[in-house]
């Protein structure tokens, strides 16, 4: 939901800026992918900066955003940006190995694109959260369903 709002705000800013007037520059969101279209590569770089600023204002981490290659077709330059959602299998396996090597009394299980960690003590779960934050896995981490 926040991604859609950020893309809409970026589109509005591109429409209002003087240096983009009449250039046909725009953002399009298709599921978890954002397609940028502009007249030149330079404008695409400026649009990427605009998008990054809107994403950070909305609280979306930039680690989950992966810009693709710039493609030029005549007078039009395009770039696809992929937004990662969930945890891929390789990263999930690394996280499970890291948790098991820590010798904490918790169980980690991969469930689709999520990693579920269960344990009896709240302190153990908080220790796992701190461990994963410090590991610098290159993934934006979100923790939910934490027991109160």
C-alpha cells in the first residue's frame, strides 16, 4: 500500500517539476515492479532519486529496491525497478544456520517467503532479533507476531 502511495507522489512531483515538463516522464507500478520512462538516461537518474526520497519518507527500506538496466528505444529511455518482498530460500537458509549456530533455545522454520522463529522465552526471541539485525544480510527485516 505504501509503495503505491510513494509511486503516486513521485509521479505528482515529476509532473510538477519544470525540468520534466513536456518530456513524458512517468512512473508505472505493475505488482512489485516499477517502470520508469523518460526522454534520457539523465532524467531517469533524477527520477530514481525522486523515487528513493518518496520511499524513505513513507518508511520503506531502500535495501529492498533493486534498479535494473537502462534501456533506450529511440528517444525514450526505460528502467525497471524490482521491489523485493519476502525472503528468498538462500537467505532464509543462511538465517536459519545463523540462528542455530547461536545456540539459543529457539526453533526456526522457513514458511514460504517468511522465516518463523518460535521460543518459550521473550529474551531469546529478542536476542534472535538483535542477532539478525547485526548480521547485515542486505535484507530489510520486519518482525511481527511478537508475543507480548
